[in-house]
């Protein structure tokens, strides 16, 4: 039996470019979830300004952290990309609803 999956070979440059971009995304999402979990004053103020209760900051931070960790695992990155799209899409919709730039 052949172990060839039929996928075309990827150059080392493209492979490392993808790894670097994924790492940057993961680091930024980890930072975002960390500031939510720490409940920093600007985060609390922004949540209240956008009409959310302060008690949803921690659950949203935990959800974002879980999705980010799932994204960091290569075998589950597609599922996590879908989940993160929904999560970040909700954030964009909130800002659009309030007329924020």
C-alpha cells in the first residue's frame, strides 16, 4: 500500500509562513482572552458601553480561550476556525450595531 495522500508537496517557505501566521493569530487571541479573564477596567467599561453585563466577561473569555486552544491543535484547526468566526463575527456585529468604527 502507498502512503501517498495525493496532496501536492508544500515548499518550506510556505510551510513556515503558515506556521508564523498561525502563531501570531494564536498569540493575539490568547492576549484577548487573557484581558477578558483578568477583567481589566477598559474591558469592563467597553462591555458595559456596548450593553453587555459585566458577568458575561469571564464566560466569553473562557469560550475564546477554549476555541483558541482548539485552533492551536492542527487536527482540529478547521473546527476551531469555524467557531472563532462565529465568536469574532458576533463582536463585529455588536460594534456595527452601536456604530463604533
